[in-house]
C-alpha cells in the first residue's frame, strides 16, 4: 500500500519517523545538522537530482519523508541543538510536531523578523516554508531554520564553543534589526513587491496543493476535489486552516476600520440580573460635590464640543476632565467615615463600603482604561498603552500588601532569608514592577540563607557562585526589559528583541544547570507540568550545577517575562491579578499587530491609529480575562463590585453603567456622558417590541424571550439622565444661586434623543409652572434662559406666556406682562394688554395707570424707551422689536394725557398754553390715524395690523372735539385732513365695527363725573352684554369692570380738561361726529383766510 499523507501528531508513538537519505553532509565545522544514522526510508532517492515533482508513478516514499512533510517544534532550544540521540530520531534536526498549513500559498510576505514574537507556531511555519524552498531546489544541504538566531543546532560535545555561539547571537540579532529597519523604511516597496508576489503565485500552480498524497491512479481528479479534500480533513490541518482564515479576516476587518471586538459577554446575564433587581440610587451626595461634578461636565462640553469635529481637541479635553473628576470623587471618598470592625480582603471596596465609594472605584477603572492620557497636562502627547494603565491601577487600587516589597527588602539578615522572598519577587514582577523585582534579586544576600534543623548555610562554594552568577544574569535581563522603563507597548520591536535575549539567557541557564544529558526541549515541556517526580527528574536534580530550588524559581521568572500562560496563572493570587498579568506579559503568538501598526502609520491619522491599537488591547484584555476564568479563578458572582470589574474587562459598558446607577446617579450619568463623547458608549440598537396579542408573558418566559426594557429601547445613558434629573428636580436649592430644577433641565438637555429630552423637559416644566406665582420672575428668567440655550424654544415661550398670564391676572405689573408676552412671541397677547391700558385711559380720560402706580418695567419702557429696548434686544431681538412697535400707540396716548394735564399744574401764559394744546393735539391726531388704519376707505382690513384698535376711534374723535372751532386755530391743515378722513371712514364702515365703536363710546361718556343718566356700571354691563361677536376689546372683561368700580369709587382725577363736561349721557356718536365736521370746516376756513390774508399783505 502506498503511503498516504499522515499528520505526524497522529502517528503511533513507536513508529519511526521517515527520513530523507543522503542528507548528512555537515553544515560547518563542529555542527552536525543532520543525523548520521542510515536512512529508514523504504524507497530510494527522489525521482531526479533536481527534485522534480512531475511523477512517473505514485509519489516516492523519499518525498513523503522530506522536510516538506514536517513542521517545527513547539519548544525548540534557542541556539543549542538536542542530543545525538534525538538527532538520530529526526534527521532534520527538529521533531515533526505540526502540520503544513494548507493555506500557505495565499499568505504572502509576513512582517519583519524582529516584529515576530518567536512563538512556537510561527517558528514552525517559518521552518516549513524554508523546507519547501530547499526541497523544491533540490539542494543537498538544508540551511539553518529561520526561527533560530543561532543557526543549526550544535551538539553538546561542542559546548566549549560557547563564545562563538554568543558572537553568532549578536550577529543574528543585528541581522533581524537590520531587516526590521529596512522593512520600516521601504514599506511602500514591500507592498508593491507583495502585490507582484501574489500575482506570480496566482499565475503559477501551487506545488504543495497540486501534489498527490494518495495512491490513486493517474487520470483521477487532482487535489481540490471535495472527496480529496476530505482526505486532508484531519483535526490538526483543519485547525491550522481555520486559524489562518481567521487571521486573514481580522486583517481585512482592521483594514476597513471595523472593530474586531465581536466576542460575547460571559457575565452579561449575571450583571444584568444583579443591577436590574435593585432600585436606582437616590441623590444623597452633598450639594458641593454635585455642583463641582456638573461644572466639570459642562466644561467638557464647552472645551471639547464645537461647531466642527476636532478629535484632538476633544481628546485633550477628555484627558483633563476625567483626571479632575476622578480626583474629585477620590477626595470625597477619603473624607467618608471608614466602616468599623474587620472586613474580608476582597477585590475592590468591601460589602460595608458606601455605595459612592463603590461607584468611584469602578468609575476610576473604566475612565482610566478608556482615556489613557489621564492627566491635567494636555500638552503631554504620550499615550500610555493599556498594560501600563492597568499595572498602575493595580498598584494603587488593588494592592492588598503595598508595603511587602519594602518590608522584605529590609529583612535581616538578608531578603532571601524571608520565607516569602520568591513569592514576593514573582508577584512583584507579575504586577508590572520590574525594577522592584530586579532590586530584590540584586540585594537578595544568598550567602545568608540557612536551611535544615541545624541552620547550615544553604549555598556555599561553587553553588553560591553559580547562584550569584545566574541571578545577576536574570537581573541584567530584567534591567533590559522595556517594562523597567515604563514601556508597556508589548507589540513593538523593543519587546520582541528583549524576549529574544531573555530566551537565550534561559537557554544558557538550562544548559548550565542540567548538563549535557538533557535538552532544553524537555525542560521547557516539563517545568510546569504537575506530575510526580520520576527517577530522571531526581537524577536531573542531583546532577544540577545550580541548587534546584533556585533553578526552578529562576525558570518561573523567565517564564513570566517570556509570556508563559501557565506560569502567569500559577503566580497570580486572584482572577483580577491574573487578567492584568496576562494582559501585560502573556505571549499570545499573534503576529498581526506589527503589520497593522505599520499600515496604520502609512494610511491613517495618529488618532485613528491610536484607536485601532486601543481596540486590539481591549480585545486582548477580554481574552486574558476569559483565560483567567477558564483556570478556575472566577469572580464572586454575589459581589456586585467584582461583577462590575469583570464587566470592565469584558468591555460591557452598559452593565458598568447599570451598576454605577444603583450606587450613585451623579457618577453614573457623568461616566455615561463621557462614554458618549469619547465614542465608547455602545450605540442603542433599534428594537421593536414583540407582539403581545398571541403570546402572554408566561409563553415568552418559556421561550426565553423578554420584552426590551427602557435601557434597550431608549439607551442606558438617556434613562440614567432622566432618573438623575427627576431626583435633582426634587431638591429645593443646591446653592444660593442654583436650584435643583435648574440643573435638572441642564442634564435633560444633554440627552441623545432630542424627542425624549423635550418630552421629559415638558413633564418637568409642567410641574414647575404649577408652582409659579406673580413673584417668580427670577425663576422664570432662569427657566427661559436655560431652555433657550438648549434650543427648546417652544418650552421657553410656553414658560414666558404662562408667567405673563399670571401677572395679568394677579398683579398690576403691566410692563412685565408685556415683556413676557413678547418673549413668548404672542403679538395678540401683547395687543390685548395694551388695549386694556388704552381702554382704561379712555374710559377715565386720563393716563392709566397713574404715574405713582407705574411698575418699574413699564416706567422704563415709557421713560427710557431706547435704552430699555436695546437691553431687551440682547436677550431676544424679535421680542424687543415686537414690543417697541406695539407699545407706540399706548405711549403716544399717554403722552397726550400727560401734556393735557400739565396745563392745570399752575398759572401758564396764554402762549405756553397754546403751545401745549398744539402738542397735545398732535399726539392725539397720531393715535387717531393709527386707529383709523384698519378701516381705510370704510373697508375693514385687519391685515394692516394697526397698533391702536379701531374700537377706540369714536372715543378718540370725541377727545378731539376740544381742539376744533378754537380761536386761534390749534390744529393744522394736515391734522384736519386726518380727522376728516377718520370721520368719513367711521361713518362708512360696516355696522359691526361701528356698533363696537359706539358701544365703547357710550361707556366712556357714561363714566364722566356729573353726567345725567346711567351710571358707569350700568353702561358697562349694557355694553359688554351687547358685544357678542364684535371685536370690542373689553368684551367679557370682568377685570375691566372691577378696576372701573375702584376708579369711580370716590376717586377724583385731576385733568387739564374733560371733553365730556359739555355733553349729556344720552349723547350719541353721530352727534360728536356732526360737531367735529362743523368745527373742522370752520377751522379749515379760518386757515384759508389766514393764508389768503398773508399772501395779500405780502
């Protein structure tokens, strides 16, 4: 039977591995790369000397034994070969422990050698690729594996050439450095070559995929048919193909900007169950803490949010504000009283801690990992990577024994004598304090260590020298660690080079300690395997040149810095420390970060590259957490703080906000707003509620389906802000200058959903408006300003209108009422107040309200009109323009009455009296002209929008009877023309308008003192009862009636004259118009005569 393609891992342990014959020529002096044993391959040499793979028959067994059919070793010694026996078993110098990747031909060129982490899988791939090239060319000698910096594996009988090996180490490292530099400089050239390389591969058939791996006769379909692929569907090959496909997908996802964080949240259900079964927190924090937090949030919006998106500006603002917020909260926590009694050592605040302390603890963690530039100095451009952030957080916030390193370093007679020395060194290193661990080893004092019942010195003579030598070598390695310089970007070239050097140092330690009979492969495979000590292990201990306990502890430290998962998990004291330790130290073998960093530096901005790197670290953090919990280090699911920290590690922001909300609403809302501005708050997915007509709640529960809650529908940020605002609205005063409702509206204005924000503000506003009275102007001004700033114009206008109505009903502050009606942009309401004031003035034929009763706002509008309107225009220009235009009619009428009444203040000369009469007449005629504007030509047209109602026209004309038929003439020709037009218009207008004018005229006439006939009260009741459907401004005004009763109850008004003194209460409007016509004609005739006489005399 012909040999099929067999995965080496699946071969029986006892079966010998095939070897290619005639490949035993030495690589160089002192090195035996190939074994010297005779070939065990049953067939002869390859078909041709040039390694042609065009078969004349079934594939030869020699080909199946070639290097193309072998993978690399998972744990190959770094720079030293195995023993001669192992070489005999594997003629190619490495055990066949992996499979050739089926997708090799599509991978293209990889990153530089320096950027590789030299994990087992990558060394394996490189060896296979090299083997393929050599077999294809048919060379007799295989070159050294690319994964080894030290060339071919030397035999142990050449250990005397250690100096030469070190020279080769340095030369190889320099080659990798040069290759990395060249790749950085020639990125564009490499990309072009990559495209050409792929094009060539697409043109030429892939040699490996076209090979025959079974004994089918020729003429059958080549590999690629489904049935043939099934023959290669071994578990190992399938795993390799899947891994390469995932790597390609991640590269393409990162290239197109999609986030690779598509993992699930293992603790999402537990977290949601914990925080949804508790009520949201009440606002019990002190006012100064709430106000300072709100001021910082407002400052964040002012500094970071502008008319245009500016990522750098927002990043600087977030770095500064988050630093100040966390410091503010931590300072408040330090002021809180500490719980009495003992508490169990837990991760985070204990069960007896205050809710705010728990909220501050979680908020500090989540803000630190998302805003790594956590400093008030925004000029600092350094962005520390996530491992550095979490190591720093663990030192300050999760350090149960902060003084342990100092105590052990001061231990007498020496630190190494302390029973916790090695544990402290390992934990210190795992927690990121590389310098501290190195210092402990340097000052260990090995010569003072005693063991046994008699207290003998443990290390003496040659053993002590060896301990000092290799502990010093380890210290040198730790000093070269980038982490000792606070460089925790674990995917850069410094870390790659450091681990190359650390692996070489570990190889030298293992070689020296275990001697010639044990290869490094066995030591690497067995050093963390929990198994009973065998005879070989005891023999190794006995033959070791370094005390075995020292050797094992040094190996553990090397394993940590080399990123060994098992070593990190063995040292970690809890799941939190394990997660952060894995994040900073674990070598996951992922090689895509270097290439991604290079591509982003060429195609994206700095902020985009930083964002992509952060996403990679978040993905690594979640993976590290999941690895930790798979090792039986699980959070306490009954402790909300631990579940919240687990949610932070998983990246479940909604769960974090849910926990913060049950501890402190100010902290929860602040974190939610920062997350929204920092673009790390998950977007609210559009979710439709499930139909409830066919399935009841029991059916849905049985199916495991639940209706989405408010957090899922509206977003957890908006629901949290609503809860916070409602709590704030119930606080009377946060400070003498700031009320709770004021801050509540500000908070609601920052919601993401504008519709939901306005709805909630409307609910809050209705409650506020219900508490208003006539003395709430300061509160109304605040509400209007806040709503106007937030763009909620409708609610601002509603507030102003509501307060204006309260003023008009419960007070006589007409100036304030006019202004707030103008702020609400209600011209009809402004007109109604002004008509009311003019109607009062006309009824009593005097200015109303009197000078002594004017409120401050109305007095400023009348006396300082320009200055006051300019001041109002700064708040609302449209409202100021509306008020200034409509106030002119009332102001002119009041000017008429003030001028008229000034004649009775004392003895005035006739010339002065004539001048004042002319001024009064001019003002009155202007008001008449405005009142006549809506009925020009006898046609009513309300679109002309006159400032004085046409209902007042007949009463105004009656006031003008005093100025006609006077000698000398008081009015001018132009004024006579205006009056005659008004008389003509009022007599020819429709019956409805004339009736309203006549009714009001009768009220005015009846209110005159000493007139015979009906009282003013009777006239008002008669008039208002007959005005149904008219435009009369006093229709149904009970306020008008009450005020008139007050004015006519024994009140004497001082007037310059009263036009009603010469009329009876039974006088009709037509009588007044007739008298006006006659008097105007006489005045017109006199003016003509004066004009004619003046011309004749000339």
